[in-house]
C-alpha cells in the first residue's frame, strides 16, 4: 500500500515572474483601451453636437441664387414686407390649420443699426425677395420691417416652407447703433414653432 502525500499538487508550478509581468501589461492594456474608448466618446459627442448645433445661417441672396440649398433644411433671415402678410385657413389631413404667407427681403450680414438695415432692405426694389409659407398661429411681432429668422426648406416652387419662425421687432432697435450681427438674440425676440 502506497501512501499519497496530500500536499502534492498535480498543477504545473507557476512562474512568479511571468504572473507579475502578465498583471502589469494587462493593467496597462486595459488602461490604454479605456483611454481610447473615452477619447472616442468625447470626440463623437463634440462632432455630433457641432453638427446638430451648426444648422447654418444663410441669407436670402444665398438661398435664392444657389440651387444647392433646394430641399435642404436651413436657417435664413430676412426683413418682412408688411403688405405681403396674408393669413388663411388650410385643411391638412382633415384638420383645420392656420397658414401664413409673406415675403422677406435680403438683409446685409453686417450693419450699424438693425432698424435702418431692415428699412433699407424692404424699401429697395432691387433687394432679393423670397416668399415664405408657414403653418401656425399668427405671431404678434409679424409686421412690416420685422426681422424674420426662419428654419425650413426651399421648395421646387421657389417658396420657403418654414417650420420655425423667430421674429425681432424693429422698434426695439431704433436709436441703437451697436453693430448688431444678423440673428443676434435679445429680449425682444419671439419664437414660434410649427405645431
């Protein structure tokens, strides 16, 4: 009868140096992969937020004269010609909706006084014009010489179909010579989304 030693192991003896090396490189590898994933996620968030927030802002001249914008969602700005504003009732999918049509004119990108720029824009018979169609409630600030900032698409028929309408009242700028930039936000702005 043979006696077995209970302390005997059938496992291969381990090399302690190999274990130490494996643990160190494994930790570095995990750190490296984690860092690359983190940098990739940050890069993706920055790129996607820039693209989503970079809904570019173009002028009436640009959208009318460049066919590349046809059917693309863009953000434009123009001066409202007051006597072109019309409000009608339309039926969409058997539902009654309020439709507003009006014409905007080109506003220079830089100016000294917004009220003067809007006045000159609507008074100039050679200024580029664009017809706008918008479904939604009639905004109080939709008036002659108001600055309209619109989000939507230019249709094949040459009409800009707006889904969002932002308006600046020109009287809020009279007497201000502050080198206003086109589309600059201020407390006198009203925003309306198509419903």
